[in-house]
C-alpha cells in the first residue's frame, strides 16, 4: 500500500507524550495497555489487602476480627478481583496489548477502537462489581468467586450484591471476548512479512492460543450468568431444584468456562517465561515446535477436563474416570514445557537479573503446583482434598508461584521498554527473596492444613483442631509477602522519578520490540520489519538466526526513499462514553430504576451509531498500518467476524444443550406438542430465502450494480422482519396456549433459546438497514463489497443457527430427551 | 497500491460464484427443508427420524456455510476457525447431554466396567 | 567446577530449603481430629494408600526436576561474561521424546489404581447387609435419619464398626458437602438429587466432620461428629433412641420447663415425639444424648445451651433460630427440661 | 492357540493377489522398489493376514467383540496407510491416470468426498442390522472388510498422497481433516460403549472365550474404538503438526519477494520434492 511518501518527523516522540485528556480518547495499543496496567495494579493492592484481611481473621481460632458476613465478602472479592481484575488485565490487557504488536512488527492491533472499548468496558465492569458497597442493601458479593447456584438464588442470597456480581461479570466477559477477538485477528493477519507461525515469538503463540480459549470458553459463562439473571429477575428456575431443574447445571457451565480460564491465565505466563529465559541464558528456546504444540494441546485438552472440579457432585464412575484421564493427560504437555525451559538454561551463558530470578523461581514453584494438581486428577485423592486448604495451596502455587512469578519477571523485564527507565536491580533481588520466603511460607503449610482437614472458605475454626500454629505461621508469612509487594511499588516510583534512562535494548534481547527505542514512538516501527527467522532481532544483531539463516534487517531506519506513510487511526471518545452508558444501564437494571436504564440505553445507542459513522469510510477503517496479511489473504475484519461467529457457535451450543437437557427433565406444563410446525416451516423458508437475497445483494455489490443491490438488501430486511413478525405471532399464540415464560423448564429454555435467536435476527435486521441507508446515500460502491459480505456472513450464521434450532427444537419435539 | 485496488485484488483472488449457483443452492435448501417436514409427518419414518433429521439439517448447514458464507472459496484459515469452534461446540453439547442423561442417572454400564476393572472384587 | 558452584547464589534452592524443614515439622505435629492421614475406614484407607503412592511419584518427579534445574543453573552453564559463548542447541529429538513418554508412563501408574478405586467406591447398588442412613443437610446443621426406624437425630451420627454404611445424601436448601476425613472423601449434598457413599468403619471412636461446600454465612459453623460404636454399644444406642422422650416428674424444674416448651414458639420448628411436630430445626426428642449443640460448635451443657437459646444469631451468624427473649428462671427451667431429654 | 495361526482362504487370496499386483507393477515400470517400501509392504501384508485370518476367526467365529473391533481398527487405520507408504507414485500413475479411472478417482480423492465416504461406510457398517448380517454370512463380511480397506485408502489419501496429480492437502488442512475424523469415530464408539443392552445379537450367545459377559465385551470393544482409535488419530495430527513446523522453519522466502505472494505461499508438501 505504497501511498506517496510522507515526511516523517526527525525525532519520534515517545507514545507517553501528550496531554492528560489524550489518555481518555486514546486508541494506541501501548497506551491502552498502560491504562490496563495501572488499573490492574490498583486492583492488585485491593486484592492484596483483602488477602491480608483473610489472613488476619484466620490468625487464631474463633477470631472475631471480621464477622462471617464480611469475611465471605472479602474472600469472594479476593478471588474475583485477583482473577478478573488483576491477572487477566495484567496478562492480556497490559502485557499482550503492549507487546503483541511490537513482537510481530505491527503498528497497532487489528481493531484499535475496539481495544480501547475493551478497556473502558473492563473498567466499568470492575467498578460495577464494587458498587454494592454504596447501597444499604448491597454489600459486596458474598457467594464465592465461583458463585455456586442455588446459593446465589434470590431466595438464599437476597439483596443486590449478587446482582452486581452477575452483571459485573457479564460486562467483564464482554470486554474479555472483545480482547480475545482483537488479539486473535491481530496475530492471524498482521504479522510482519516473513513471520510465519513457526517464527513467532513464543509469547505471541501463547496469546494466540489464549485468544482462542477466550473466544470459546466465555460463552458458557455468559449463558450461565444470563440464566442466573433470569432466575433472579424474571422468576425462572434454571438452578432451583423445583420442576426438575438442578443447580449442577451452573457448575457445568461455570467450569466449562472455569477450567479453560485457568489456562487463559497460565498460557500467557508460559509465554512470558519462554521469552525471559532465552534472553538471559543467551540461547534460543529449546524445542520451539514442541513448545508451541504443547500450548495447543493444553488448550484443546482444557475443554475436556472441567469435570475435575466436580468429582464430589456424584457424576458417576464413568464420567469421573473420563475426566480423571483427560486431566492427567494435561500433565504431559506441561511437563514438556518445564523440561524444555530447563534445557534452555542448560549450557547457557546466564545473566542473573531480577527478571531471570523470577523466571527461575517460576520453574520450581510452578512444578510444585503442577504436581499437586496430579493428585486432584486422581479422583479418590481429590475427594479428600477438594474444598480443603490443600486445594488452596495447589492453585496458589499455580497462580501465584506460576502466573504471578511470571508477571513479576515480566514486570522487571519489560519495564524499561514501557517507561524508558530502569528499575533498581538491588531492590528487585531483595523483593525476589522476600517473595520466595513469604510465598512459600504462606502457601506451603496449606498443604498440611488441607491434609489435616481444614476446609476452605471457613471464616473461623475451633481451637482443638490442630490448625492454629500453621495458620499463624501463614499470616506472618503473608505479611512478608505483602511487604515484598510494597518494595515493588517503591521500586516503581523511584524508577519513574529518577531511574536510569533505559537504552533500546538493555538486556541484549532477541525479539523485535527491543529493536525500537524505549519507550517506543506512537507508531512503533518506522518501517515495518521483514523477518526471515526466529529471534528476528538477535539474528539482526549477530548475523545468524537461530537456524543459521541469515536474517535480513530492515527495521530501525527507513531505507532510502522507501519510507511508508504512517497514518495512525484517529483517537476517539466513543469507547469511554459507550462504557459509561453500559455502566448506567446495568446500574439501572439492578436498582430497578427505568429512567436510568433509558438514559444508559440512549447513551449506548448513540455512541454505537457514532462509532459506526466516525470514520468517513464508514466502519471500514482501512488499515494502512497493516503490515502483511497472514490470514491466507483474508481481510482482517473477515477473520475477526469469523472468530466472533465461532464464539457465537459455542454460545448457541450451550443454549441448545441446556434446552435438550432440561426438556427431558421438564414436568407439568403443556409440553413441546404445542409447537406449530406449519408456522415455523414457513419461518424457516423465509429465513432461507432471505439468505439467498443476501448473497444476491453481495453479488450485485461485487458487480457494482446499485439498483439490484438496494432491491436485494431491502428484500433481505423485509424477509427478516417477516420472520420476526412470525415469531412474535408464535410466542403470543403459545402464551395463549398456556405456555408462559416461567411455566416449566421446557418453556423457559424454549423462550430463551428461540428468543436469543430472534434477538440475533433483530441485530441483523438493524445492521442490514444501516447498509441500506448507506446504499441509498450512494456510499456502498463495488470497492466496499466487503461491508456487505460481512453483514451477510452474520446473517447466514443466524440462518444456520435456525437450521439447527428448527431440527432440534421443532421437528424433534416428540423425542423425549436423549 | 490504493485501498480500492487492494480490495479489488482481493476479489480476484477469491472468485465468488455467481447468482446461478446461489439460486441452485437455494433450491436444494428448500427441497431439503421439505424433506425434513415430510420426515416429521410420515409415521412410517418414526424409527429412523432422528438420524434422518440430523443428516438433512447437517446438509443444509454445510450448504449455507460452504456456498453462502463462501467457506468453499475462501482461505483455509476461516474454515479452521469455524471448524474448531464447531468441534468444541459439539463436544460441549454432546458431553452435557451424556452427563445429564446417561451418566448421572443410569449406571447400567458401570456394572460391566466395574467387573472388568476389578476382577477380584 | 566445585569452586564456581560454591560462589554462586543458590537462587533455585530456596523454596526447597524452606519446604524441607516445614515438611519435617509438619509431620511431627500432634494428630488433628480431622486428619486425612489417619484413615479409619476401608474407603479412607484406599484413598490414603493411593495418596501415599502418588506422593512418592510426585516427589520422584520433583526430584528429577530439581536436580535437572540445579545442574542447569549451577553446573552446566556459565555466567555472562565468563568467556565461552552460550551453546546454540535448540532441539534434541530423543530428549523431547523422553520427557513426553516418561511422564506418560508415570501417569499410567497413577491412572490404573485411580480408576480401580473410582469403580470400587461407586457401586451401582448398596452392598449387602449395609446399615442405611439418610443425611439431610440444612443451612447450617445436619439431620440424620435411619430409614426403617423412628430415629432422627442431629449433628451426631452413630454407626457400628465393621459393617457397611450406605449413606444417602439429601439437601433441604442449598448445596452442602458431607465430609468425615477419617472415614472417606467428600460427597456433595445437592438439592433435587440423592447422592450416595459407603464405607466400612474399622475403629471405634469419635470422628469430626464438617460441611465442605460453601453454603452461606455460617458455612464454618456446620460441623458434626460421627461416633463409630462397637456392635453392642450401637444396639444400646439404637434402643435408647427408639424410646419415647423422658417425661419429667411433676413439680421438678424440668416439668415447668416442659410446660414452657409446649407453649412456646419452639414447637413450630422442633419435634419432641409426642409433644411437638416442627421440621425446620433439629429433632430434640433425645437432645441430652448428644454431646454438642448448634451444628457442633458448642458443648451440650446447661451453660452453653442457655447462651445459645438467648442469642442464636450472635453465636451462629445467619441462623434461622430467633432469640425468643426468654430469660431468668423461665430460661433455666427450659434448659433443665431440655437437659433431661436423655 | 490354533486360531492364532489360522489363515482363511479369503485372506490368503487377498494377500497373494495384492502381492502379485505389487510385484507386477514394479516389474512393468521396470524400476526398483527400494528396501523401505518393500518392508512397508511386508508389514501391510502381515497386518492384513492377521486381521482377515486370526482376528476374524476369534472376533467373529468365537464371538469376541473386542477382537472384531481391533480387526476393524487394523483394516481402516493400519493397513491402508502402510499400503500408501509402500506404493511409489510411478507405480500408481499409469493406472490412476487411465481414462476410465481418472474422473472417479478425482472425485473420490476430494477431501470432503473421502471424508463422507469413509464416515458413511464406517457408521453404516457398525449398525446392528448390518454388522449382525455380516457376522452371519461370510459372503457379506468379506466384501465389507475389503471395502473397509478401500475406504481407508480413500480416507488416508488426502493426508498421504504420493501423487501430485491428486495432491495431498496442505498441512494445516490435513490437521483439520484428521481432527474432524474424530467425530465419526466418537459417533460410533460412544453409543456402543454407553448402550443399554447388547446391541449385536451375534454376540449374545455365551460362552465367551475369556469368560466375559456379552455386555462387558461390548463395553470393552466400544472403549477400544473410543480410546485407541482416538489416540491414534491424535498422534497422526500431532505428527502432521511437526512436519508442518519443520516445513515452515525450512522455508526461506527471499527478502525481496512481494509481500503477499510470500505469505500466501503455503506450498503443498510436494513443493519441496
């Protein structure tokens, strides 16, 4: 895309330069990353204080420092905060956002505004979670981060706390899925020329796999939260043991998300370690293909192991055995990673920095966590250890000893790149040793407490249980750990105030982000680099790639007269406004104040429209920064939309699965026989034909035939409206047949599933109507056929979902269960 | 290369089929739907209804995804994205059905398994 | 080589150096009442032996990792600036195959006994000659029934030794989890679903149990005890429990207390056979035969009982039992009556 | 013990015929086969003999369902890949490109067709009606088993084709293809494992060679298909992944090459040869 060369400023100002307001409308991936990082650090302090409160309460038996109610809030928020507001934003929001484009040689992520939107939605979700604090009947959520139904039902937990938790997590889920979509598309389509999949830095690999995990793991959680919302607000019975429903459904949906979630947190940490260790060993990563493949294998297996959180629920021996075996299998790729890291260090020329300390600490601590994990895959042992402090020890070794050590290592490793200043190594090493002592002192004794029968989530314990000494030991260690974090904050502040200025490449590192100044300029690369091997920057510095291939450098300084014009997308205030609207809307729902819902809704709607029309090219924000297309030549928007469709497939599969499970358990009510086949056959026909009109509209656009483009688009919209009208008629007549929303399990699942499909049709109709308007404005020429194609893809997807629903729900109505 | 030319080039690479193919596919879709409804109403087909309906709707699914959504013509990357998601979705659906219907209420097949695994028990 | 080794910082060894004395110290502690490492039933024994096996395998693997780690960091590597350049080795097929197949083999060693134990502990039908017990979990106390007998008790389960016990688990409200570490693993108690577990206790004694699934405010206060009796003791206990409640002699404080009880709101929630029929709270017919009250958090003596009746919610947050405002002599009479219900 | 050495005439004839064709093909082309290929062919013949001989005798004759399933596994997943590996492209080219065969093969080697062909045959052959009928009549069973080999060849073709005229899929496609093959495998194995009762009347009469009940035998057979077949396919796509990674590592697009072309080039495995 060689537009005419544009003058490039002689000096490239750092991305950090700019007035404070520019942080609110920024869409620069580095700034969004920093925003994520700062908020996550704030929540880390909050979560840390919550952890210390827990430890103080457990210091001695029968302690009354916190009441039961407050303790339950504290441990719930400690878990929720650390997972959703600290680890995920640090890994994905901050690290991936900052590093992925730099490591693949791109100028930004695929959808920069979506990226900013993710952050602001994340922040509003985070605020939302804590909002109950301000209401008399609110309080913080207190049902555990796992929120097991039916304790979360209004009957057992009245008040607004769980409402805030439920909607807060939904909002955070939206933000995370957007992030996943963004990184997936970025990595698939925007890698620098020559950077094949097998040449990507391992951190990029880990983010790619993590994004896929996010896209496919969050839908079940979303569905579960929607069901909970309906139970609490509309009186359905998704999780109550009346009318044949079961609270176990929540556990399945939650852990279908929850276990992949563990890897959503662990894989980026693996990626970071795989960057730090080679740099400081001055050796290429050992067994690169195996490392990449083990990431994929872990991701794939992680969908087959959620049941190991539920061994105690009585799933039956076959299910138990199946989940046990798949869980054990995960140990194999994990073991491969551990040994490969050690082999990377082996024979290296080690540079013992703080970052490397943490990476080495990670190997040992994570191994301990992984090994106790194997115990939990062995069902009988798990039945003794689950919900005891042994499990608390296990996952803190994984999430703190593993993930947090990696984050701390990464913090010391990439800080110079982010801020342009060096941290104090001396203070860093003190922090490392205090962390090691505090961490092991806090969590290792939990293994003993667990085997001695101390259950989790208890706010107090009796004095004769033999648990007192180690609890006191842990509390003291926890404060040492807290002090270590205090040192980190001191180190940060010192570095920001008068730290040593960081050079571009302080560690003699291997990947592309170190080839540009610290901190990087707003557009990252003056010239998009060209890559011909792994460890591209190392190869450029030392002449040979890790495979002996001579790497050709081109980044750094513009070659003569070949400089590309650098157009960065314009900043936008819409993301922050949109997120505020979402926040108001959610708040309105919880406090049941419709005016607030309306106000939030209007803001939401206007900002979406505003966003769509913000660029003159109308939603077709052309990436002039797009370096190369690795997506098999596909446009990045198309890749993004397909990834979204993949995520939606899992969403609908979850709804359909729930429908089929609950249909066979439904009692009373008129049952499935009331569904009318002739009517829905007509609807099916209409929807299929609308798909035909849609492709014809696309074909007309590709021919540049404006008249037929409008005719076919209008036809599609019309058919969509007929379908919706049909559905409205069907619902009304079902209601008159006595099938209300909450009549029985069948009806609630039916209306939810078909209603959500109808909602998707509605969104499609709105999307197509906008296209129609644009078409009449004469702004939909041949060159923008892709806009029509994208709307079409969504439309056809809604169509194939209907194909499945028509068969499984309507035509198989006589089939009683599976 | 201008943006327009880039888009143009893209469509030259992935040649999409013309209207006649689309109409043919639509005809197939209608016929398949008619068949489905027939299967529903014909009593004699009741024993094989489930597999028949599943095959018919799978065929419709493949037709729409392959032709209208152009997976047949576009890069493998897109097919892989969708295919992987579908596999996960199918795994999820089938395993939830199994967990709730077969596994939690009926233990008949546990008896032979237990006998095999515990010869001395 | 050795000199260089000594000079180096022992960064990686720290967790181990810390962990080892901790393990030693940990193992020397007195036997806590909910110890999973002191199995007292066949089921708990299976789990324990599996646990020991896996622990040794885990330690073996950890040993390999730590040795490899120490060799890699302290012996077979150099510090930057020591002259020799780092090796460029980046792959070795045989090594990679070894650390794929090695763990797979170890996992096989774990998987086989695991699956055998799973099938052993989840039989499709109750074992012959088993004592059937129904456990009903409430927020936040336990109800035990013995199907086929009128016995209903709370928070204290009596079972005979050397006889299979088939436990059926039901919930009255939310999900709980039934756990007696000495007798076996957890089994969740789920509303709308009946779960089962079975075991054969092999040593008479008193074992602690506790709810292990978070169930609301007083989750920590949902404790119970299991008494494993000799067959003779168990028969005697059964006989005593099947008897009608004690009728206090006229004129005693207990008799006054009985009258107070019969006319109080207590009867709405508690059953005393022949006196009241409440089902929300524990059955009090043989209250005095139990050693604890209030979900096992308090002793069953007049002082604690009095404190409990005066302020239930203060002692057990969220408890359903209201403070009735009884005080003074009335309260003493009531406590005397309850204390007489052997 | 005797059954282990039992070779049915059918198996002997099939092996002899295949061997003759193989030798003749090499002779006509006048080229040497090479040691590796001959060994591959030898293994294929051994597997075939075992499957059609003793496995069939025990699995069907002695009503041992598990062994019957192992026979199916050998016929679909072991023999065909060995045969393809053993056969050089120059031996196949003359007759695969011959006028009557070419269009048929062009269709059959299309991945979607191959996938459906194999899936339908595999699912259909395990239908209780058909499997029972096949157990009762050898005249039906032998063609079905031979068809299994053909279906296996067709199914493996897109992954292992030695002929550039009917090229194999690109590596990423191959991974997807083998991955999706897990679906028919599970669709057959899960219902057999989880069935309420013994599905196949042929396997109802006792006594069983090892004293298992028919139900236990059926569960074992289902599990074998589920676990071993599944693991086999997983190993295959893992292997493809590593070949892909090797290829990507090896490829050295020149720095001056046009960007898009450079990245679009996902060469088929034979681009290297």
